[in-house]
C-alpha cells in the first residue's frame, strides 16, 4: 500500500462536519476510507476542567488527549489497526462500543481541534474547514446534545454561550486561514462534495 493520504476536516461545533462526512462516505464508500474522530479521545469526565459554575467544559483543547490522538493517527498511517472504546460523555442511555479502525489508502480525521494540535496538523495532507452561520450551528448543537448527550435546553444554551463560542473564537476560527479548502455549509455544499468525491476516488484508484 502506498503512503496513506490524510485528510483533516474541522470547523466549529454544529458547523455540519458530521453531515458533510456522512454524505462524502456515501459517495466514496465507507469501507474504502478510514474515518477517525477526535471525539473518542476525550479525557474521562473526572479529568475535565470545570468553569466557575462547576460545569465541565468539553470545548477546551485540554479536554482531549491530543498525544494519544496524534499517536493513533501515526499508527494508522504506518499500517497498524487500532481499537478504541467509544466515548459517550457519561450518557447512561448509551452502552460504549469497542471501535476498530483499519488502515486504508485514504484516512480522514475530524474534530474541532485537528488544526489546533501541531502534532496532529503536521500529519495532515489536505485541510478542510467547514463553516456555517451561528444560528445554524446552535440549532444543530441543541439537537445533537439533547439526543446524544442527554443535555436539556438550558444546559445546551449555557454551554454554547460560555464554552462553545469562546472556544471557536480563541482556538478554532483562527485556523480557517490555514485550510486548503473552506466549505460553506449552505446550498453550495454539493459542489464541495463533488470535488472531494472525485479527489478521493482518484487517490483510491492510484493506491
């Protein structure tokens, strides 16, 4: 196998990374690429920093074990298979699964901090930044955090104001200028998907 090509996809919370990735994988075949999410590298709940009101802040770079994340990316690029336990944010309705990631010619890593961590960013060959309007992002955040993490509306809005937005301004949005491609999550998103589909399929054909 040729040296794997690593694609990094980032953007603010609720920008549409999951939607973009799901549509992209439908087009190129989810079994043809490896998708590794930063979300499974959060430190345990008891190690998360709390704000002044005692609320865990998952929107800080320190909330992620970035060294482990970077190391596993390197292992995948070296042809190794890795296993992880799914991170469930202590949601009692979800039983964590054991996730298995096998190497492939194209590896996609995604998460809000993939361009922030130097040890991750330096391994990325193509950097995508997904952008969306604030109202769209907060709407998606409300739906996701209620369904996947069991947070009520008050919790979601509190975290968005005190954790999510400050993190975007300080740690995430500033990296948009480093991206090779900026995707605006609007009616033109299908054009970006067209471009990425052709690009990834060409990488797979030449692997």
